[in-house]
C-alpha cells in the first residue's frame, strides 16, 4: 500500500477537501474508508484515512501511489504539509478467524479491545507499529504498519506464531475473491476515473453536507438525477472463481 502523511494547522480542512467522507468525525486512533474524486466525480482512488494524534495518514492503493500523491500535491492548500512515506513503511495484513490469536502471542496490546476501523500504536514482536483492525477481505483481522527494515523479521515471527493454526501466505488473487464476496470495490476493476461514487454504491461514504470538496457538485447531480448505471453483485454457479475476464464479469451496467 501507499502511505501519505498530512500534517499542519490545515490538515483536517485539506483532508476533507480532497476526500468524500467526513474526516472531522474521526476520533484519535480511528480510521474511515473514503475516496478521492476528480471534479467530474470520477474516482481518483479509494483509500483509508487514519487519524493519528498529530496528523492524518492516508493509505492508498500501491499501484496508484505516485498518481495519488501527484493529485494531492496539485490540490494542496497553504497550512497543510504532505509527505509520501511509502518507501519507509511495510504493511502486512493478517486476516481470518485465527488472526487475533496469532498476533496476540506477539504483543501486550489487548487486540480484543480494538474495534473495527480503530487502531492502536504499540509494539508487536518488539517492533513499534500501528496495529489496525482493518482489512480488505471481509474476514476478521488486522493490518500492521511498521518500518520496512523489520519486514522479514515480522513476517517470520507472524508465521511462527501462526503455526498451530496452519496459517499460510496468500496473494492478491485470494484477496480478490474475498473482497468480491463482501462487495468491497477494487480500483481498476469495479471503480476507476470513469466511475461516480453513487454508481459504485459508495453513497454511504459520500458526505455531501460536510461542505465543499472536490467532485461534490458532480456527485450531488448524479444522486439527485439518479445513476444511469449501477455496480451490482451476482451469484456464480458452482465452485468457480469469478475473474474480470469472465464473460459478463466486470461490466458496469
């Protein structure tokens, strides 16, 4: 994933201007799913916004990091400081029914006390990190953010702790099937620069009443007139895995 910090006296105002959700509702150590849009309502990217004690952390899709950072800098306002720290950070997602039991072996942080879309800063396996009750699988789990120099050390310790549960590494293909079952949007597949959040079923994260933000007028117009197309789920037959190249799959209607 890509990690971009926003600091300064206008940090909140700026985050609210470039994203469609309302970051003012976040408490310290809370996160929210949101998106950035172009003026025409097309989606720049979907992301998670974390409120830390003295700044905001925007976690974007890895393949979009450079594009997103350039867009953020293009729209930056005075009083907001923006920094791309992606090259310094490793993020791993530990997901599934045994995620909490696996990670609890490695930390004194009470993981059971972290609510969905909240996080804590603490040590895990002796390494300072953000421990976040988030993930894009629809399964219970956590996402860990820490200094990249500890990457292999943390991965090895997580797998050692999870041996009794037979945990295994998975890639984006497996993640894709899980997020699809939950109807979590995937940028470049279900949503992109041609998709309005209302069309994508993301009206629930679009806060039109919070004040001005990029894309607001275009999104409000689609909401008022009604979308001409809509992202919908479907049921596959048998034990097949839907992919975007399958006939009829990935089409926006």
